[in-house]
């Protein structure tokens, strides 16, 4: 029987910081939130994507989080990836209500976490500027904006998420070193731990920068608890994990897509999945400590990873619960 949860802790709050857990072993992320929501029957064709359900279907989001918890996930990433004040405004949602929706994304994950008797960390998702434009720009980068302009865009949404005190900010699917610089700088103003995760193609960011250059950005940044890649082909993750470990000396985060290809013209996924859970062993050997899946990686694959990781996963120190 698992140890009882400390009654003095907030429901859903972990017993120790994520950085401490990463120092102790491998921590398992969840999978793609969007594919689980679609599996539950949700329509995500809106430009707000999963963020629309923060207003229209919060119960669906909590159910998706719960599905990943049941699969063994130790980290839940919130439904705020595509959320922005600008995007909400286009859908008739005022600033005050939008701030409530940002907070709700964290609250839903925290509530789901509170239903299990083990440590679960809530990562507030901060997607790139290109995700908010909803035109695939996050896979190109180079938006024509300066670092200062990107800071101004990201600051309100990061502040809104940080106000709810998630366990970590997930700066994810970042295609460009310039945007990474803006995100890390603004997130640093909030004082919360963060992870930085690029989306890559081959040995470069989507904007074409060498990975060594991209990862060196966070070398010495104390608030960055992990650096790595997500939303990429599983094969591209192999070299990227090594590059992140060598350039930063930090634990590496890695959560690639299934390997299926998005057919933009037909608006459907094509090809077969190439994400083999066994890849995690090589990632661990190269320095990965925070692993999971992104697009099209569902609870079944996360359950396979949980079984594979087994005793290598992070566990509480004696007396921590």
C-alpha cells in the first residue's frame, strides 16, 4: 500500500521540486493532450485548439489528464499551449475572463493530480508565438519579430500562468533561438523553474540553428531544470538528447511525436508510428531524465514507457510522504 499523503500539503501538490526528482531518476511525462481529447470525441478544429475547451469543456480536459495519470504519467502538461490573450480576444473573450481560463488550465491538472496518491508535477505549457497564429509557423520559426517583441507577446501569458503557481513552466515546441531567448528571459522574471524544449528537424532547430548553439543558451541558467526537444520525429530526438546534455550539463527532456506525418492538404495524419518505447533506454544513457510523448502519443504508449522504466523512475525519499 502506498504511503499516505501528507495532510498538510495542498491536494495535487508534489512532495518535492521537480529538479530534486530529476536528480533522483527518470520522471515520466504524459503524452499528446490533443489526441486524447479527440479520442474522447472533442472537436479541435477551432484556431484555439485544445485551449477552447478551457471554456467549453473543462471536464474533458480533466478526463484527458486522468487518462495519462492512469497510464503512469508523473507530469501533466496543461491545456494552455495555444492560449493567448490575443487569441481569446478574437473569440470574444475579454482579458479578465481569459486570465481565469489560464488559471483554469493549471487548476484542472492540479485537480486531476489530487485524485492519485503519488507525486504529480503540473507543467504550465507555454507554446511558441507560431502556435498562436495557428498556421504552422512553429515549425518554421523566423516570424519577423525581434526578441523584444517576442518578450512583449509572451510576458502577459507567462505572468497569468505563473500566478497560479504551477510546479514548472514548460517552454515547449520552440523553433528558434531568438524565441527561446525571449521565453527564458521573461520566465526568469517569475522565479519559477522551467524546462526549455525545442522542436527540431535533423540536427538543427526548425529555424535552422545548430543545436549546440540553441542549447548553449541555457548553460548556467539556474531556473532551467531541463532542456531538450519535443514535437519532432523520434529519430531526430536521438542526437538532440546528446547535444542537449553536452551543451548544458542539465537533465534532458525529450518527448517526440509518434512518427506519423501530418498531411496539411488532406488534414490528416499519414504513415505509421515509429515511436518505439525501447528508445528511452538510449535516451537515458545520453542524459534524458524527463521523458514522454507529444503529438499522437497516447496513454497506451505512456503505459508502455511506465512499465519499461520501472525501477529507474524517480521515487520519493524516505519520509517525504
